[in-house]
C-alpha cells in the first residue's frame, strides 16, 4: 500500500514547481493595480522608462552574479521579440490604457492574453490544434468584444480598448518567443537578457521623460513603481519560468487562468473600484474558454505529421 501511495503522490519537484508557477501568477495579478498607483506620481513615459531601468539593473546584477554566458546569436531574434513585446510594448500600451480606463475593465480585456499566446505559439510552431481549440479562442474573443461594446454603450471599441488589444497581441508574441527560447536556455535568463539588452532604450526613455513629465512623489507612486520594476517586470518572471520548467507549460498555464479574477479582486480591495456588472461573468467565460484551449491544445500535432 505504501508503495502504491508513493507512486501516486506528486514529487517534491512537481510540488515546488506548482508553488512557483502559482506565485508567478499571483505576482502578475498585481501589475495593473500597481500601474494605477504608479500613475499617481509618474507620467506614462517616465513610468515605462524607470520600471525598465530598475528591472534591467536587477537582471544585469543577477546575470553577472550567476556567471551567465551571452546567448548564442541564433537566440537574439527571439530575445528581440521578448524585448518588443514584454519589456517595452506591453508596459507602454497598458500604461496608456490604464490612464483612461479602470483596472477592472482592463483586467477583463487583457484576460485574452493566454488565448492570444496559445494561438501565436501554435502558429509559430506550425502545429495543428483541433477545431475545439480555435472555437474556444474565438468564443473568448467574442465574449470580451461584447463586454467592451456593452461598456461603451454600443459605441464600439474605445481608445483604451485599442491600447489593450495592441498590448495583448504584442505581448503574446513576446510570451510565445520566450517560451520557445526557454527550451534551449534557462527561462529566467530569457527575461534577464531581454531586460539587460533593453537598458539603453529604457534609460533614454526615462531620462527624456523625466525632463518633460512632472513627477509627484507619493507613497502610492513609489510603491507602484518599485513593484512594477522588481516584481512584475523581473521577479515574477523568474518564479514563473522556474515553475514552467518544473511542471511544464500546459500545467503552469492552467494556474494562470485565475489571474483576471485575482486582478478584479485587487481592483476592489486596493483601489476601491466598483466592478461593472458584466465583469465577473465575462472573466469566468474567458477562463472557461482558456481551459478548453489548454485541453484541446494538448492534442495538437506538428504540421505534416
């Protein structure tokens, strides 16, 4: 009986990987509330530049301390996609969206990110997900589109929605390329090298923006900036990638299904926002669609097989 129980019990590596992937999801769920706080003290370009500098310096220090070797030349196009999507594109577009939209609304729209990432990864890998995968992805997109149109009282997509859709599309490319690179190099180094490579851009952006945008020092502003740079931009990725390495991308992605719902909770508890009536049902519908794509995506086969 004991032998049977030991065969069924999860290994310490699996348990540790699950905990780290869950911690990564928790870290990312605070990103939008932290951005809202940070915008109380910093302009959007200043915030984007400074969070990138803070994260880049932390990443560079970790790379030096670990003695990490510079990636091979073949990895740099993928790292460039991570820089464009995760280091610069998503922070810029989501920050501008949160200037004119609530955290709750933004959390629902950006909840499509796992769907977009799965679709980009499938196309990038040349795999053939079953029809259920694409039907669920389209259903999730339709649910979010209906939510945004309802929030605009039939006026269509607003400026904030366009920012958010652009953010999730470009971030999906960065996520997919980062996941691909993680098969051949330590996952945390993917984000670390991307942040370090982007330092000249983020430093220049921060310096120019500081001269043009006013800064209002406040506890919320500094706390939000520190969280975005240290956790959302770097630390969260470290535990997230470690979790994925231990338990695999499909199982780790299942944990990320709760991220939009967690962000909705923080919007209420930390920011005092009132949730739109359709926010929670739409988020649950997106979660259900993502769950279907995850299950169906496991059955995908490489093209030509």
